[in-house]
C-alpha cells in the first residue's frame, strides 16, 4: 500500500480578464513541480457562466499532466473569490495553498521556493517577491512614481507583520484550525488579505518573506496613473482604520488614528509651507490621511468598481 502524497493546491482567482488569465496559466505550465507532492490547480472565476474563461481553462487542462479544477464563485467580490480557494483546499485535504493572481506570471522555481522557504523557517505563510512591470506609455508622474514605489526591502526569512496574498503560501490546516478566512467586510474596499495575516500572527502564526519565489505583475495602463496611485494610498489609509477597529475595538482604534491623523496633518502643512518634500510626497501623504478620515467618518469607498486589464 503506497504512502499518500502531500496535497498542495495552487489557487488563481480571475474576473473578466481572459487575456491575462491565459498568460498566467501558460506561465504556471512552465513551473517546476516538486516531487512527492500531489499538485492541484484551482481556478476560481468570479462570474458564473463565463464561457470564454471556461474554454481557456479546458484547453489548458488537457495540455498539462497535473490535476486542474475550475470553480465558479457566484458571490461577487475579491474576498469571496479568495475564500472559495481556501474552502476548496480544505475540502480536498490540502496541506498548503499557493496563490498567484491572473495579472501575474511566475518564475519556473516559484513553487519549489515557496515550499522550501516554509519548511526552512517553519512558517505559517510565505510571501514571495513581486516584480512590477509598468507599461511604456505610463501616465504616472515621476515624483509620485518615486514615492509610491519606495517599498521596504526584505531578505529571505524576514518576518513580516502583514502583506497582500498575491504570490503567497498559506498553511491550510492552520487556517481551518482557527476558522480563519478573509473578512467579507472588505469585499469591495480590499485589505482583507492584510487583515488575515495580522490575525494569523495574533494566533501565533508566522509570515516570512522569500526573495527567490518570484512573480511578475503586469501593470495595465489604467493603473499606471497618478489618479490610481493616489486612490491606492487613500485605500491604504481607509483600511488602516478599519483593520485597527477590527483588531483593537472602536475606542482604541479611534483614539490611535485621530492622534496619528492630527500629528501627520500638522506635519503635512509644515512640509508644504516650507517646501520640505516633493509635490508627489505631499499628494501621497494627503491621500493617505484623507482615507483615514473617510473611514473614521463612515464614508463608503469601493476599490474594485473598474476592471483593470484585459
């Protein structure tokens, strides 16, 4: 009687981006699969009856040697679609779920590197490196681009407080043990993945970074603009308050964010008056603070009204 193989699901969410879906699937077909593992690819479409995506998937499924399953999540929203991947991985008895997005392509060692990093650092989750490929006809001004893309540099094994879940590994059994899923409150605004990683750490889990697990994210022209960058910073401020409210309670979150907002607002006016920072930095700071205030005041906001890509 043979020993059962460890099950690893690879999850890909998509919605009305058939061209990008095709590229993402083609890239995964070239990924080297680890030995001794049963790999199952899950594609979750957030639109029932999308025949074009189903046709792309079926053509792909018949061309690869590993198991593939096509899911259709009727409940709209990023969070619902991601949770469908987690729930299906639990049903299949998977040990791990590796996630990438339909606007990403993968390095051939992507899967092996995520799994190796998890084992080496005894991690509950692993975040891979995302390389952003901007279009030639980018409409984002240079000063906003410089500030917006000034990301902190991590090394493999560094423990992260939180992250997005595109290009990541999740311990499915840990999620199921603690009944941990992405919060549906964030379906339209985004940030449910960041909150889940915070909650994972609160429950004793560990998220680490892996420099060698690389994905390449295609940035559409509609996202390579000042307007989109500032909207993303507004969302960062908006979800900052919502996440702290969820974790700390309304009173503590309100006190913490109002204090932060007042201090940073004074600094914003001081920097603007004395020309201490660039116009791009001022615009980014203002968008972030506006997002915090909008969330405190209970104003509605949706990140996913527009489809970016093809």
